[in-house]
C-alpha cells in the first residue's frame, strides 16, 4: 500500500501519521513538507484548519516563499528515523514536477495560469529535490516511479534521481527489487534467481558504470523467450 497525502499543506493525514497506520510507501517528493514544518508554522496551520480558502491560500503562499527555511531539521530527522525503523520506501516522482515547469501548456491553456503553475511548481520541484536528497542520504529505499503515461518519463526520473545523489546500483534496485519487496512479490520478481519469473532486460553496456546505459537495450527475455531490440545497431 502506498500513500499520496494530496495537497502540499492541509493534508488530512500527514505522512508520519500514515506510517503509524502501517503505510509502507510514500509518494511524491513534496509530501513530507507538512509533517516537518517548524513548530511556529505548525501552530499557524492548526489554527487555519477551519478557515476559508483565502486564508489557507495566503498561508500556503507564505510557506512556499520560505522554502527550506520552513522546515524543522529536528522533525525531518525524526521522520527519517521513523521511515528507516518501519522500512518505509519513498517514491519521489520528480519528473511530474519538472514536466509542469517545462510544459505548462500541456496542463492548462490560459497563459497567465501557465505562469502561475511554473512559479509554484518550481518551488515544489526544488523542495521535492531537497527532501529526496535527504532521504537518499538517510538510506531510505527510493522507488523509481514517474507518475505519468509515457515510458520515456521513467528514464527522465532516473536522471533526476541521479542528480539528487542516488547511486547507479540504488537506481537499479529502486526499479527492481525494492518495488517487488514493497508489493510482496519478491518471491517471483525483482532479482535473477532460480524459480523466479524469467523477465530480463539485456543491455549493451553496464549500467553500474553509467546509468545512461540503461537506455541502450540489446534485447529482452520475456517468459523465457528472447526478443532482440529493434534499435540495436551492433
């Protein structure tokens, strides 16, 4: 089971509480933000829970403008410890934030709205990268998920995770064994072992040397049958 807390702020259940309820995967890079606000901002947020949309929007804008300064280091460390202790994975989906910045016209037609989207998502993207980098340094299992429809987006996500400090081997684990463990299917998928499903990606060069090599496919083994990639140039 994974948990997407929804809004950046005014979440009905923050991720620290979701972990206490048994959640084993947190989705979206921005999702930790509310749980790690400074005490002062947390008190302000609590007082606004029944306020109107105008007041809530003003508070959200305030927190967005503060960025990392709105984060309590003590609360963030406590959250990281809780995630480690409970074996909770993190799926940042950084690409979706980047895509809103690069292609706002895909999401809204109005030019003014596009400008507002870019401004907001630049902040969300920066904060998502910050949280992702902190989770990587803390040794939290990172899942490679891109929250989109285009397979190309997965390669984009891999590059963004690399920029945040995730090693080549951890990127590969985040696309194989960690998802299998989270989905409770690691007895069938995730690693190359006897009696597991024989679905294997064969590359031209070692992705442990350069994760970009994961894009250059020689062939695929699917259910024990080999299929050569049509883009293979020898």
